[in-house]
C-alpha cells in the first residue's frame, strides 16, 4: 500500500517486476493494496480491521478471499512491516502502528532523510534502516545480489569527489583574488 496518491503506478510496476523475477504471484505470495488517503487514521483502521480499511486490493479483488491474507485480520497479526518512504510516513508508522500494534518496523528512505531516522534506529523503534543509495547498496551486498544500487555507488562517489575538488578550487580562487585586491 502507499500513502502517496501518485505512487500506485510506480509501486505496482516495481512489485510486479520483483514478483516476476522471483516467481511470486499477486494474491498468493504478496498483495498490493494501492493508495488510500488518511495516513494515521488509515493505519489505526488497519490495526483494528484490515478488511474494513481495504475491502479490495489494487486490482479490485476482495481482500478477504486472498490466500496471502488468510489468518491476518489486523496489524496485530503482522510480525514485520517495511516502509519505503520519501516523506513522513516512517514517523507515522512508528507512532500509530508499531507502538500500538507491536510489530517490528524496518524502513528505507532517501539519503537526506537518513540522519533523521537514526534516533528511531537507536531507540529500537526501527529494526533496520536502508538510507539512500548507500543503504540500498549495502543491502544488495548483504544478500549477495549486486544490482543498480551497487552499480550506482561508483558514479555517486566520483561526483562527490568532483564536488569536493570544485569547492577547494573555488576557495583557492576566492582567497587568491581577495589577497590580490588587498595588495
């Protein structure tokens, strides 16, 4: 599921690609619930009754009949939840989901968000964290399946070095011209 109205197409495409890669079937091995507004209230509703929160999945299937959801009535039966985020949903899942319904929570976020998530990791409110491209590359290395994240680290490192060189070069020019003006 997603808390962002523009995300279902991209999320569905990514899940279908991964499912095909591993031979998994929608409704049997995983379910995509799609988008629904109301982040915090939606999480609370899912914690009380998953089927009232999502009577249908993204494809219009009755969620009560999906094999993957058998034995799961609410978030109370969830052991682990992973949130991929580019906004505030991680904090929302912590406050309204994990703390109330006692499941383990992992998260993946943009690199700029990573430092804001470390206190949640240190306090054990997050079980794990994939922070940005580096976190994704670390995960790919951990599971021994190097992909686009590992491949993206080299260009990212090169760009960072180039930026540092430009900053140094800019400072040299600044101090040289400043000294020349005062002489």
